[in-house]
C-alpha cells in the first residue's frame, strides 16, 4: 500500500503540472495565432480569458460533483474529455472556435484540482498530506511558468501553431 500511495502521489503531481501548464501554453502563441486568424494578438489572448472563465466555473461545479460521484470518476472523466478538448483547440480556424474550444478545455481540465485535493486528503496520512499537497500546488505553478511556455514557443517556431495542442492531446489522454 505504501508504494501505491507514493505512485499515486507522483501521478497527481505530474498530472497537476500538465493541467496547470495548459493555462500558460497559449501566452507565447498569441502573435502567431493572431496572424494565422487575421486578428490582433490581443484578441487571440481572449482564448486565455475563455479558458480561465470556464476553468473557474468548472472548479465550482466539479468540487461538489466529486463529492457525489466520487473523486476518481470525476478526475478520470474530466481528463478523458480534456484529451478531446485539447485536440479541438488545435483545429480552431477562427476566433469563435478558438474561444469556444479553449473554454471547453478549461472546463474539462477543472475537473482535476478539486477532486485531486480532496482525494489527497482521503489517501494520505496526516503527516504525509502537507508534503504531497505542497508538491502538487507549488510544483504545478512553478514548473508551468518556467517550462511549458518556452516549450510552446519552441513548438511554434519549429512546427506552427496547431502542433502545440495537437501534440498535447495524446499527453492529455495518458493522464487518465
């Protein structure tokens, strides 16, 4: 059981990093997305606004939902759906599609945090819990800012805009 808890903790931290990273991946892509869609970079940035608003709504819904349906079910369903919504972001051809798909992506990814934190409280003993919660919250934010944005910038210069989310979609499917 001890090894299983440690493995689960590592998995929660890694998934948390990937989920949090999705908030930041679009930032260095604004100019290219805007150029591809014929809009100013500022308007392409509204995709992040849509993501954040829908993410917030998802957080409010998924917390109580995980109380009723179960933590694992909510995390697995949300991460499974996020693989599709992440793929759809790569298919966006106009601003309306970009905003819609980014919003849906934010909503589906919001299933992870409330269920994962509640699950951590159930899974880890009192003395282990602060360690795993700290890794999940701090590791996600710090690594997302420092690692994911430069990676997405590299992808845009090497492969073009759609590759960032197209290549992230299979990674998202591995989460569940």
